[in-house]
C-alpha cells in the first residue's frame, strides 16, 4: 500500500477536578462574645470539614471573654490563637493553654493579666511545661534568652511558686461591660 500511515483515532478523556473546601482559620474578633462554651459544637454543625482536625487559626480578640473555657481546648490542632483585648484577669487561666500541643503563636496582651509583674515569663513557663512549640507570644518572637530564663524558672521556681499563682492579680481589675438589656428589662 501507499506511503501514508493511517492515524489511529485518539479519544479524549475529560478529567474531573475535585475541589475540597477546608476551613483552617476562623475570625471572631470584635463580636462582644462573652463565652465560647459551645463553639466546637457549633463549628461541627456549620463547617463541612472537621473543625477539631482542620482549624489551625482562631481569632477571639476584642471580645468580652473573662476565662479560657474548657470547650476551647477541644480544638487541639490550633497553631495560632489570638485572645488579646479581652478581660482575662486570672493568671491561673493560662495553665489551660499548655494543653495545646501544636500552638505556635499566642496573644494575650490587652488583658488585665498583662499588668502582673513577669506576666510574659509566667505564660511562657506555663506553655513550656508540656511542649516547646510556642514561638511567638503577644506578636513578639520568643528569644533564646527568654527561653533560657523559662528553663531556669521551670526547674527552680515553678515548683515553689505555682501555689501562689492564684494569688497574683492585676493591679487594676477591668470588668467587661454589662450585656445589653432586652426590651422587657427596659420596660420595667
């Protein structure tokens, strides 16, 4: 036969592109939140993905939070937690944050506990009792010198002074504003 080759017919296959939407950051700043007690349960209902596994960044800054609630600790994979500008006045609350094994950045400035002497050293000491992943506290990188101080604090002082942790209180106790009155309360 002739010199021409017969081309085979090519079939084109269409590829399906699957896009998975995963929420990894949640910004709840400036919402006048007074509690986050049901936050993980609510996130489970509204998020397509598992918030316990996928949520890496949570911003709760500038709300009316007075405590670090246990429900927040269920979000174990958090790497960044912003809680600045709230009303946390008990330094003992920071002990709960040591349960975040992956936390790399934490902000607590603007809370009444910031006025306590050696607040930064206390928080770093508490955070480093279980792991040493925290790299930034209050938007400032943890220096090697601070890290060395924390190690000394952890070995010598923490055992003796942890009992006094509850007695350390800020000089000025700042309270959140009262919740807005409902229409029924205003009629009275």
